[in-house]
C-alpha cells in the first residue's frame, strides 16, 4: 500500500524545463560565442547549474581569454529562475492529482535538483507549500531524499512511489526499490521506457490506490 508520494519538480509538477534551459542562454548572452559553448556543455549533461557554469567559465577563459565570475552567473540564473518558475503553469492534471492524493491520506514530498533554499522560495511563491510534508533539493541527491524520508517516517520502499519525467528520477526510484510513475511527453529523457508512463497524472491517484 502506498503511503508516500515523492514528486520531481521541474517538468513534473511545473512546466519549467524550458525556462531553466533558456535561462542559461539569457544570463550568458553578452559573452562571445556563449550560445555554442552552453549548447555543447548541456549536450554532455555534466550536472547542475554550478558545474555547468564552471565548465562555461573554463571555456570562456581558454577560448577567449575572458575571466567570468561564476558566482554572479549562478546568482543571476537563480534569480531569473525563481521569478519565472514561480509564475509558470502547473503541468496538466498535477494539481488535481496532488489534492486527490492528500485526500487519500498519502503524504507528499518534492524531490528536486534545484538548490533547496531556492526551491522553497519558488514553492512558497506558488502558494501550495502547505500540501507538502517535505521539500528537498540539492546539495543532496534524489536518492538521499528518498532515504531521508524512509528514515524520518520509518517506512518501507514498497510504501513509496516516485513520480518524475527523467532518467534521474527513474534511477532514484530503482536504486531505492520504490515504485516509479513516469510522466511527460518526451520518452527520450529516459534510457529505457518506464514500466508505467503517462502523458499526465490523470491516472495517478487510481493507479496508486490499486497497489496492494
């Protein structure tokens, strides 16, 4: 029986994947050849915003002899994302699914690669932080978020479902032996197709209630 539901944030609860992608180009747009450099770095999936801007800084220095303040780039990126993601649309059927799960007595959480302080600011601005029993971001990994929840609530992996739109989400559930519910329109974000994959969360509450 499922008692805990953990949700990825960007692209799962909020339509913000493109916002975060475009923000890398916006905060570097005044630097030479920045678009090509950012595109190349993103194609390698090197990690979070900190790592991406570290690679960017090295490229700017080696290719153009320009010193870039990484902290300024990160701060500008974070502020831009905070403002835009706070106003972004919720993913279709996500708000209804959250409310239905809460009404079923299921505790719900957010697990994201967004810095935890920034994530809390965004969720508070969106006005639905009261729905969540915990909001987790970096520097801890999604696997660590799951282990933290299991430790706090003394629950078994069979009582947990992780809902996400990417391979990182699927792997976090797989490595902790939790159920996984894939959601979205882009299967290319997964290395293999999840056993359960839906375009929206419309079926999520019913699917959860059917798990014995």
